[in-house]
């Protein structure tokens, strides 16, 4: 995007970028950039806070009026107000019990996700019917079943012939994550993303299932499945360090 900014400026179109990684922006030197101290994926700050997001956008647009240049990098002054945990928040379901086998974990996942239905529906209603669920094109029940079947070691057959089983797994996992994290945000409390992440990865059968899937396929003979297991099932920050 920084390089694109220079091309656009050469054509007479003024640009300003939002930067989430300051060292990278310092190296690429776009014409104008506003660095924001927010986590990746939230360039304008917390979701559901239009007033704060408007402040970020206006701060970026004001850089178009600055007479200095040709390269200008400024820092947004405020942290994400939702970075701090909300002590009023409670997880939507009880922590999952530890189990010993992939089949037991798959059964636990099958039983767990329906417990979130009311919370997910409430969260979707809060946001006017919007949801990030749907990447796989499968109903959530089918997406969860697809993930659970991988855990059970069943032969993988993609429900969409144009999509490989490995890629469908990635998409089904993304929908599973979306379902859980959106359900976790239902209600008046405003949990931080770390709170939701700690709950999902440390306390749910779904989180345990994704750790198990990653571990099971890191050495897969299917290069696509191996890549997806390595890169896309569990965030790098959640992967335990190698002894």
C-alpha cells in the first residue's frame, strides 16, 4: 500500500495510509501515514465504537492538509479503549473438560457449539444482522461437522467440488472461530479481544480441537493440508514454543 500511495501521488491523487506496524512504515516511507497503536485487524480501533473510529479517520484525513513532506508519519495519541479487560464480562458457556482422544474431543465439540446459539443470535441482532460467518458457505452445523470429521480421521470430501478438502477445512475453521467469538461479544459487557481469545483457546472444546488438528497435520503428506495446519488453524501467538 505504501508503494501504491507513491504511484497515486504521481498521478495527482493525495493519499494517507493507516499504519499498524510502525517499523515497516518507516522503511517503506509512504507519502503520509498515521500510525495507530491498535492490534492487527483493527486499523480504526475497537468494533462498535463509531465515535472513536471517526476520531481516527479524521486524524488521518487532517494529514492531507499538512504542508510538510514529502514523507510524513504521525502517531495517533490514544490507545484502543477496549484493550483493557472488562471485568463485568462472563464467558457464554462453562469451560470444557479435558478429554484424552480425538474422538472424545470431536464429540465434545459436537455438544458444545449448540450451547452458543442464543448468544450468537443475540450478538448478530445487536449488530443489525451483520456477521463475519459464511466463508465456507456452509451452515454452522455443517462447518462444525466438517471440522469434527477431520478430528475423527474420516476421509475428507469437500462439500464443494471446486474447493479442495484442505481449503474447505480452513474456511470451516474460520467460520467456527467467527461463531464463537461473535457469541462471546453478546450482551452489554465489552470484553477485550485478549479476553475472548484466552477463553476460546484455553477453555473451549473448539479451541482444543484446533490445537489437536494443527498437531495432527503438521507432518501431513498433503502439502496443502500441511500448510494450512502450520499457518492458518492456530494464530502464531497462541502456538506453544517448541521445547
